[in-house]
C-alpha cells in the first residue's frame, strides 16, 4: 500500500510540472471535438505521460535467462520479460509483459562498450526479437562489439500480450480470387468483411483495444530504456519504427543519444495514416515497374518479354490462368498478388519470382506454388501481425468513416497505380468502422523541439512502402539535427545492414562515433540481383528465405 501511495504522489508531482513535449490530443472518430473534449483529452494525455515517468523512475527489473523454445533463438541470445502498464494513466493498474532479447557487447578488438542498441523492425506488428543475431553478420560486427544488441516484441506482438482479431483458421482459405478491377458488389463484400474484422478486434481484445497505440509503444520504449539501465536511448528503427523513433525523439529529446531512421515514414500529422497509405499506391507501382524492367533486361534468361509492358502481359496471362484453375489447388489470384508484392519490398526475390512466372508459362506450376502458397504454420503469426497493424493504425488517428471517401480517393489513385492500391485500401478499411470512440491525434513531430541530438536518416530513392518524400519531411522536421543518406536509384525497403556498403559505412560511423554528413549525402545503388535461369534450380527456394515477418504494408 505504501508503494502505491508513493507512486501516486509521484504522479501528482509530475502532473504539476510543465510537460517536456507537446501533448497529443484525442478526438472522437469523425469529429473535431469541442473545447471541453480537447481539455479532457489533454488531461488524459498528461496523466499517461506522468504514468510513464513514474514507471521509468522506478523501472521493472529485466532478468535475462535462456530464451523460451517458442522464440527459436539460439545461444548466446538471452531473453527477459518487461512488465509495463496496459494504461499509463493507471501505472498501478493492469500490466502486460513484453518479451525482450539481448546479446551483450562482444568487446571485439578492444572496443569500449557504448550502451544498448534497441531495434524496432516496423509494421506495426513485426517482432524484433531476432535482432541480436545480427551481430554475427560481417556488416554488424563492429557495432556488436560496442553495443548490447536489444530486440523486443512490442505490445500485442508475439508473446507480448498477443492480439488477434479472429482465429487464424477463420481467414479466407486458399485459394482466393481477387479481381484486378473490383466491382461495386466486390467492394461491398470487402467493406462488410472489414466491419466484421473490426468487431472481431473489439470482441477479442475487449477493454484493452484502445491501448495499442504508437504513443503507448513510445512509452514502452522509454521504460525499456530505463529498465536496461541506460540514461539515454540508442535506437535503430525501420519503416514504422522510424515513426516510433520520431515520436520518441519529440517527447523525450533529453533521453536520446543516437537514433537511426531506416526507410522513413512521413511523420506529417496530416498524412498519418490515411494519406500515407494512399501515397503507397504510386510508390508500389514504381517498384512493380522496376521488377518488370529488370525482368525485361534478362529476357534471355526468362523469356517473359523484352519490355516492361511485355512482362506485364506475361504476368496477366498467369493471373488469368490462375483465376480459372488455381496452381496446386492453393494459389489463386490473391496468393499470386501477395507473392509478387514482395518484389516491391525486396529486390533479392526478383530472380525467383521471374523464374516462377516463366516456369508456369512453360507448363510447370511447381515453383509458383512453392513460392506463393500460404504456409499454415505461419497463419497465427500472420493474423497476429495484421491485428496489431490494424489496431495501432486505427487507434492512432482519425480515419474517414464514410465509404464514399474511400471509394473516391482509391479509385483516383488506382487509375495511375493499379497494382496495390485496392488491396491496401481493403486492408486498412476496418479503420472506417473502428469500435474505439476516441482516436489519438498524431504528434506534431519535433515541432520546435530544442536539444535534439544528431540523428541519421537513411532511405532509398525508389522505396515503395515508405516513399522518399517521407525521408525529406522527417529531415525537415528534425532539422538541423538530422542528416540524410540517400541510396540513389534503388528501392529496397530497409537499406541498412548488408545491402549497400556505402550506406552501412555511414550507419556504422554514426553509431560508433556520432559522426554524420553535414546535411545530405548520396550512395550509388547496390548491385542488382543476378538472373537465375530455369535450369539453375539450386536457388529455387531462395525467395522464401527466412526473414522478419513482413508487415502488411508499412
């Protein structure tokens, strides 16, 4: 009881102080709210910020030991659980446990330890638990010598208070058939499915649903930093992880040492998250073109056509055939699209995807079935990632509630970017009928924030998932503390850590010395993948090599 009273006293004390950052307001979905509602929202946010301070000042212990078998992490990785409040406004209320992984700094070559480096791979919905294994890669060994490598599963992900919105077995079974140009009837079906999914989230999560937010993810990160014994955070965020890092830098600039933003989300509050998702349509279309142009340059290997347009024709022939007869009985047009969406993220899958198309058109559906068929063993993980992605994005910001707005905006984008626009819209459509009355208003990232330390942004010029203008906007908002390194003419999503030696040198230099380019620097694109001919079967499953669970789109 005495401990609870002490903590409440600290809450009251913190609430009496001026806040260290801007207070993000809540708004009822589809409304601007009145003055009274705004004041109540500010008070609620202040209470949550105060609760995070309470927990961070007396952080929970991290007891690292052997990782549970479920994590599938080998030695020398060790795991722990971090207890955080479900609702930071009630630091003594219900708690959840977040899983954390660590490999201590190796000290290789006599390197001095510089602290802990925490990684978030994005999503939202992706787990960073495997990050400590990066230290075994040549491009990470000098960083691993100086830093403890820290991974974690954010709230809702993996074993961290896992969230799901339906039973994995209830997902539409393969094969799925998705029209290239959705009819009004099909759109109506998807709208109904989106409403059902949103209600499933509410039913399965219950009262916890509103607490899966970027702001709570930031507070969890703040507490994790304290629990690691670090006065200031060292952080590497990729994709959505850059937005998480940007909000942290805005709210806790005095508790930040070094931060790398890899493949930056546009943090403009006016674009979070509805406009950001519309921006992805043209971004993915560019990358879809890049894959087809690469395949055309290797017409001698694949025979799919000597122009991007001819390769598109080959893809459409495969698509039409799968609409009639699914490959292997499990790969329809939906599975085909999902497999080829990966070409917009990762160009290292290009050879195998092109080979699968070519083999199919020559009468062998085996490679396509192997690469595109859903893996039942991953169904639960896919549903978990989708649920967390949906909850965080829907809770984070107001979304249009009327279908007419979605239909108008996405129809307009799809006219020039048909590849992914509608699939992305249907993925996000649960936010139109999200059963949480009050949404967050996005933080005005780094608006007038003094005292930000030097940070580093790395981005690919043709990234589809996080289009390059987002990196420019993030740098503008963090100016003058942020430097930007651009991989020119490339579009790999996630550019740090082994793809481009020039980018990796900038990241390593920054993490080890704090040094950055004065403002901007450029790197030549990494080498394109070499083609794999139909006769080179040894690389047949390379496109399915293990990677972090790919977030749905961000």
